[in-house]
C-alpha cells in the first residue's frame, strides 16, 4: 500500500542532555530510548506527537529555547531522543538504526539556519558535493542535476562565485538548492527567512513552495516568521509547554483565544 504520511512521531521525549551529543557520540544499542529520570535532564518534549502528510508543508513555531531546531536535528538523525518512535514514509526506524546516514538514505534533507556552505568551494561545487559523495549519477548527470537545482532556486548566474561573495539571501537559496539536488522526499528547513530583508524574503517563499507544487516534496519549516504559514497556505503547529500542538491554519491561531495566540500573535494582531 502506498504511504500517505511522510513523517509520524509518537510519544517523543527529548531532554537537554539529548542535545549535548552524548547519546550521538556513544551509541547504546536498543537501550538509548529508555527513559532516564535524572534531576539535571530537563525535558524539552514530553509524549509529543506529530504527523506530516506526504506532499504537505508544515511550519513549526514557538518561543525561543523550546527545542524547535533540536526537533529538526532529531528528525534528521543528528540527535537521538530519550524515548519515542519515528516513522519515515510509513517505515519505523528502530533505535539502533536512528542515525543521520540511515535517515538520509530515506531522502530526508536538512537545510541549516546558517546555510553551512563550504567557504572554499564555488557555488556549483557546494551543490554538487553531496551528489559526488553519495555517487548519485555520472559526472554529466550530476552536472545536469546541479544546473536544475540552481535554476529552481534562481542562482545559476552565481555558479562560479564563492559563498562569501553572495548575500545572505543568496546563500540561503544555495543551501536549499544543495538539499534539493539530493531529491529529498522530506525537506527540513531551519529559519529559512532569518536575516533576510523583505525583498529577499518575498522572493524566497515562492521558490520554497515550488518544491511542493512541482515535486510533491514534504516540507517542515521551523520559523519565528509566523506569517510564512499564511503566505505558504500551510498549517502551523507550536512547541509549547513540552508538547507539539495540533497543526492549524494561520487564521485559526490569529483569531483564537489560546495562550499561544495571546503570546505569539500579539504583535501580528496590530499589523494585520
């Protein structure tokens, strides 16, 4: 049966200790998902659940320090939670296989907030690097894929420049192009509009939405830019009080009387 969900998270627990790298650098086969009740293990998420449908875009908001970026790292396999189950395209990934390499094999890509471009590589080579590393085709096929990715994100004219020669907005586009070139079925994006002026922000959002429309890519975006959910016409959920709220449209949150709306949408009420 074809899968209908790109991602399902069940009963996720995550602590500050999970983010410190101890669990990632010292794998514990099967046992690392066992709950540990230590006083200094402050929990960011407790019994959190989330589901993303195939081809859906979802924004995740919330106050700073609630674990939004950390959640993306867990989904990408870069960190391991204290407990919980994660399903990718209908497939459960057991604890001993929850690694960045295993998740990447399932065509899950992550775009870091700072872009994470390699400073001494030209733009076209930054995009091509993971394709060469994972042997994703012949040199000609990789070149064609890189050109397609640059065209999609409108950075083809900057192909021979180095990252430091680009604006922040262009660097973000290149980082997205690099992830897209790997044919992600699920793309994770951390604050893609952070640091952008209004012009670059307005130009970036349609390019992101094109991936969903043209290629049916499932997308999760962590953001403080709550208006993005309205402009992308997608649902938004929040990490709030150690839980992941149910995803709802932007207008639902804007007009509701929940604590989240009162705290996070206060300024938006004045401007919309």
